[in-house]
């Protein structure tokens, strides 16, 4: 950072703060683009933070995109690997451009054949029949437009009476994603994709629920040191907490740093952190900064 600062004519702290701001803003922009692009407002959601460095940025960019709160998951450094190890089995079968119109026979034939193949595959993987879930969906687009959307349809044999319901569901979903009035119904609809998701449910992992404390995070206070917080105007005395000593219900206010064995969680000024029963950490802003 010092070498970069010399080139830019900036001191080391200013460079580091700039890198942090750029990284946080980029993450926030990606979340906003993903959610808004699918018709969802980030303000309606909670941001789940994971990855070894997630706790350094979560509180910062969750406030920037105005999420309700951020949750640093337990053991965030191994969260992705843990998730893939306990997730349900899933196979996806697709057929593209099968028919430009709602040819019910073509649609039903695909779902019947794919469903039979899916069940055979799941049986080979020792999934019981009661734990199999088959989800049917079709991809539609308007003839004069390019955006295709997958729409869930009933997982049974379809009839001509289902076509108006499917069309209405596509129209409403299209406007939810692209805005009121974006639907171009008079152009007609093309069926682009048939998709079947076969899910084999696995036994739920028994998460360990930890006992609650008395709400006093003071027992975990390791000490204090000066740390830089842009929201506070520079370097200020900052509480350092020993994360493993925090108990469920313990609450602390920023500016603070929670030191976990394999990660670090920043609690900015005007932000409250609370430890949950599963060692998750809730970060909530308490005012504009």
C-alpha cells in the first residue's frame, strides 16, 4: 500500500481506505445488479455473508444497498464447502427449442421421459421414492423480444386448459423482472426450453444450538486499539472482542472488531452486532453514517 501511495501521492492509510471502499462498492453493485435484475429490491432482504473475508465487508456494503441486516454465517471460511457436502442431490434435464408453440403432446412427452430417467438415476443413488421431488418448468419469451424466463408448471400431465394459466404466469413474472408494462402479449409467446429438476432429499444436518449468555459481551473483551473507520472520521479507539467467548444473545456496538479463529468481523460505528444460537453474527445499522 505504501508503494502504491508513493506513486499516487497519497499516504498509506488513504490508499488502504480507498481499496476497501472500491471493494465494498463493487460487492454492493454486484448484489444490487443480481437482485434488481431479477425483479427484487435488496431492501426486502437480509444479506448472508460468508467466505473468509466476508466479515470484513458485510456490514459496509449491506448498508450501502440498504439490506435489512447482514448475517455472518458460522464458520464462514468453510461455508461453501460445508454447504455442498450436505445439500440435496439434484439432476437437471433440459430440451431446448422443442416447439415454437404450446404443443401439449411434446411437453408431456418430455416430462414423462425425463421423469422416468430421473427416478431411475435417483434410485441408483439410494434415494427413497418419498424423498424424490420433480419440478417441471418451461422457458418462454415474447416473439419480438429476446429475454427468456423459466416458469414453473404443475408437475403432472398438462392439458390445453393449463395454457392460459401458464401464459398469465409468464406475463406477470416478466413484468415483475423487467417492469410494469414490459410484457408484449400481442407479439405471442414462444416456448424455448423444457426443464425438469429432479431432487433427492437427504437427511437434515443436525446443527448444534449453543446456550445463551446473559447478553453482556464484556466477558469477551480482549482489549482496545486504534483502528481506522471512515465513518468515524479516522483512527479511533476500538474494542477488540474474542469471538469464541461470545455467547448467544451477547450484543455489542461498533466501532468494534470481533476476532474469530479463522476470520475477522468488522462492526462499524452506528452498527450493532449480536451473537446467535448457532454462532452466526447479526449486524444491524442503528442510524445513517
